[in-house]
């Protein structure tokens, strides 16, 4: 049995231009923030990156950056997770299978912050939107892509949680609940698949990171006191490598307290 690497070792993992060579990895929310940086980093490590997001212009900008750095030609997959149907996600899986044959990894990064307000005052429409993008769509897309991921040597599915996913806090409402659900999804998928397939499901908590979402949540915070997305990429890369084939059901904090 493969020895379990420590979370500290994952955070200190040194990646290079061949770390993800020949891998095909889909990144949701790839047009901005951590998703954009992850997509660029995966490309720098040799992967073919499938850029999924709702804003075509942002995806095109990331595509151009990957081309400029000499990465493998990426693909743009426009999709609004708030409105996309399960049938559309299955069609997307069919398209990926036709063009690439399989899929090595998925980083579920797209998310909505929603409102920071007491649950008793939380707008139900906003609640539904946040849960849809952050949880329901993640489940549906994962289910649609699992057959493709099974075709890989060691398919890696990575969910994105939050500090309020592990420890929900007042006023974080739907966002906290949606992130709790992803940690639960990691556990359930792992328990149901770990003895039958090479699939692996893990979850990353990026921690306080310099992104637009963080700025909206903490408008008075000095962003320059926070780590940049580039500074936390070791975990994101490691979990997509073959070296992590034995890592299953983990929630990895990029910035543990």
C-alpha cells in the first residue's frame, strides 16, 4: 500500500514543467482568481487545460496567456453553472470524449459568494443560486464526467472548500453550507469508489487568498497581507499528479492556522 504523504509535504511540493505532462485537466471558474492561476499553472506543468467558465472573454484571455507561454493548446468550454442542465453537462462530457478520449483531472473551482447576512434574513433566490453553482452543479458535472475520469490511469477530482466549510460561521449562510456539502461529497464519493476504482476525490481549502471574492467578503482588509493564488499552487498541482494516486478523501488546507 502506498504511504500517505503529509499535508505539509503537499504544501511544499516542488513542481516543474513536466509535473503534469500529457494530462488533460478541466478547470471550472477558469477565467478569474484561483481558477485562472490554476489553469495557467497546470499548463506550465505540461497539461492540456480545458477552460470552463461563464464569461467567454475571460476564458479567451486565459487561452491567449497559455498560448503565449508556449503551453499545450487549451480548449474553451463556455458554461454557466447556474443555468446549465444535466443534459448539457452530459453533452459536454461527450464532446470531451470525442476530442480527447479521456480526462485525467477536474478542479471544481467556480463559486458564488452570495450574501453575508443572517440565515433568517437570507433571500431564498440568492440561496438557491449559491447552492446551485457551488454544490448542485458540482455534483451534476462530476457525475457526468466520472465515466471519462474512469478511463484515465488515476482520475483526480478536486473540490474547493473554505474555512467556513469545515467550521461554519454566522452570517456566511449559503456559501458556508455549500462548502460543507463539498466536504461531505468528498467523503461519500471516496467511500463509494475507493475499493472499486482508481478514482480519487479530494478537497482543497485555499485559505485567505488575494482574490476578488475575498475582497468582496472583507472590504476593509489589506489584500497585500494575503498570499496570492500563485503562492498556494503546490497543493493544486500535487493532487493532479500520479504521485497523489493514493491520496483519497482528504481535505487539504493550503494555509493551516
